[in-house]
C-alpha cells in the first residue's frame, strides 16, 4: 500500500514562503493498493495537483474513490479542480457521511452553483456517483473500509482501510470527547484505562494500525481556547495512538497560523512525548509530497472482518425527548433538533420525563445532569432498572467535566456524555451518532 500527502493544512489554504515545507494546501491524501485501487481521503485544495498527477500517468481511464470525512470547505474545495472528473470515460465515486441537511450530492452541487463556479456539478463529463454513508463496514472499490463517527461540529467520519496486509486509519477533524483522557486509579497508557466511551471507541478503531493520520491542529496550550471547534492537540493524538499500539502516527490539518518553524518545534515535542509513552510509536507532522510505502505483515489483527453493513438514520423519523430544568437551554435544544427534522418533546423535570417515557417510549433521551428535584443520575438509575428502558439511548448533557462525574455517568449507563459549553452543531452530530448506532443489528 502506498500513501501520499497532497494537502496537510486545516481550515484554509495557506500558501507562502513560511509554509513551503509542511505545505499550504488543505486536506487531501492518496492511497493506492497493490491491486491498483485508488482511494482519496478528502478533497481539499491538494486535490488539484493530485488530479494533474493522475492525468499525467496517461491511463486509459481513471477510477477514483473519494472518501470525504465531512463536507466543510477545507475538505471539498479542491473537487471543482480535480481534472479527472472533467474527462469522459473516467469514473469518480464520492463517499461521505449522511448529513442531516441534504444529501452528499446536494451539498457538493452547492459549492458549484453558478454564483460560485462556472461549471455545474451535473455537467461534469466523468461518471460520478454519490454514496451517503455512515458508521459501519463498506465495500469501496475493491477494498473493505470501516467508517466510524468522529467528534466534530458536523457529521464527520473517520476511515480504516485494511488491504495488502496493512491497516491505514484516517481520523481528521476530531477533538477529544473528554478533558481527562485516563480514568483515575487505572494504569495510564492502556485502552481499558480511557475514561470516556467515545475516546475508548476512537482508540479501538485505530488499534494495531500501521499508519494513523490524525488531526493535530493545535498545541496543548492553544486547545483550551479552541474547545468545541472540533480539532485535537498532538498530546491527545500521541497518547491515544500509543495506547492503541499504532506503529506510525502522521499528524496533520496544520493550523493556518503555524509556519514551518513552529511545526518543526511542536514535532520535536510530540516525538518526546511519544518516546515517554514507551511503545515504539513513530511520530511526524505530515508534509506535502510525503510518500509512504506500507509493507505487509503477517501479524495484522484485522478489524474489518464483518460483512458490509451500515447504520442509517435517513429511513424514518425519530422521536427525541429533551429533559432540562433551564427553560432557555431546553428551548434552544428543542429548536435545534426540530431543525434536523426529528419529532421532539420536552420535559422540565426528571419526574415529568419518566412519566412521558412511560406513556410513549422515545428513540433517544437528551438528559440534563444537574436538575432541581430528581437529577439526571436518578432518572438514569430508574430507566436502567426497568426492562423496557434498559437499552434506551440516553445522551447526558452536563457542565460536570470532571473525571468522577464522567465516570459516574458511564457507570450509570449513559450512551454518550456531552459536556457544556457545547455548540449546537456538535450536539446535533452527537445525537445523530447515538441514533445511528441504535439502528445497528
Ligand atoms: Zn477541516
Ligand atoms: Zn471541519
């Protein structure tokens, strides 16, 4: 398997003398298997040069599979300049997460409307197909690919590809689920010791990979002021990759304010931290033009073994109950979820919520932790004690970011634990992830 970086920058293209080495183009990575399958991860501005390089190979037909983590600008802006799409006889299959506000085709057509671009998406001569996907196992080209939700203020998925006896995992535009990575009293550095279920799932998804490409837009010092923006600092990526037994970690989605000198400096720090982890993890900051050949090994523990499946939330309408004793927060959340086409009801106390759940079982409960009278934890205990609501998905919403509260939440059986302050897009993405997972067989 061969992997090449064509775009490593996050948020916006950042050309100039100061970014010559690590690169100024936004996210785009090329993967080629020994059998010749071509998979592109994201289609930021780096996709222009990649398209030109593919055309220069002079092949009779180019069959490209584009796997988008999500459709924020820095991940799709290169598509209108991806020249293979302008040639009849080529085929381009585009995969991306099933969003809540329109299909992948609709979103991509949006940036090519006449106001923004002279050629409409439907006028492109290549055979273009669109595949809305979600968490699950997918056949893409001749390759089996696992997708898993990331934590970002938009529906975003990470991808795991296993082919040619190696595993490559692409996890870009993701931030930690919790401030604390480790559960207190447990041995740090092990997957089982990870506090938040979301971070543990994230670690398992990259377990034993040969190469993980991970978001590391910020430094650990910058991260607190950028919380909820959907990006990681290198310390999170390094520690979680080490715990997962990853061999090589490429940090990417560089912040536009970080020049080459700055990135070289944080690369040294990230390497020092990796050494301290003591697992032999190799770390580098991805740069444009960087090409890696991953050699097959017999010891790969496969993750992608199941038959293809996916958890979709597009086929039917879901009922959500929101429980919060703060009227303003309650209204805000109800409106946001109604905007995503769910049937939403509201309760302003724990007792009222239990009564409503008893009368009509919702598909998901969004539950505030701290409430006057019966609090969220008491509601949880009641729900988990009854057979009818034992498996009811509950997303707990809380200002309690500390380790003991997070641990107590998961021990009480919450499905997800979202801490305040949160942004509405982040909350709606987490709600959708909970609903999608509840549809898994
Ligand atoms: Zn991005
Ligand atoms: Zn994004």
